C-alpha cells in the first residue's frame, strides 16, 4: 500500500484511511484534508466551525414566529420552518411545520412546534409520562 493520501472519500474508505485530500476548498475557503467519516474539513474542525449537519439539527438559521403572535385559528393554517442553509431547487428546505392542533388525549387546542411530531399537550404529556414510569401503561 502506498503512503500517498487518498484523492476521494470513496478511495479513503476503501483504503481504510481516516482522511483524504481533494485539493478543492471547503465552503469556508480552506484547502485542507477532509475526514472520511463525515467529509468535514480538518481546518474547520480545528477552528470549531459548525458543520451543516450541526446547523440543521440544532435549528441554527431556522426562522419561526412566536406562538403568542399567532392567534388560534382552529388549525386552519400552519407555517413552515425553513432552513436557509439547505436549498432545494433554490428554495430553503422545509424542516417542520408549526401551528395549532388538538391534543390526541384531551382534545384541547395547543400550539405545536412540530405538528407531525408533537401530538400531545404538555399536561397530557406529563400525565402519560408518570403512568408509563410506574408501569400503568
């Protein structure tokens, strides 16, 4: 096996290397090696610059209106939370939708910060957590 650095991520993976070097700059302008595991620029990692996956997971750059400014409209409208760091056909990617929805348990309306994922209001969430914690499922 030669000691030459891999020229692509795939080649680095095949040769079981931890880094590869393409010679192309990253989005921050660094011309440095990248890690095979996540394609992250080594210089960005050294300077602790967040990667795009971190930005998407943490919601950095996502814009959202406050629930107090959004009156309960009976669930008629929802608003998209977009990530301007991730473009699809030139448009920011929709991360999730927010809006008012009824609780699955008590049917009261509550503001959900993730309509598809959060389907119980806080009081019902707390009461079901207590029941499952003690095995009353």
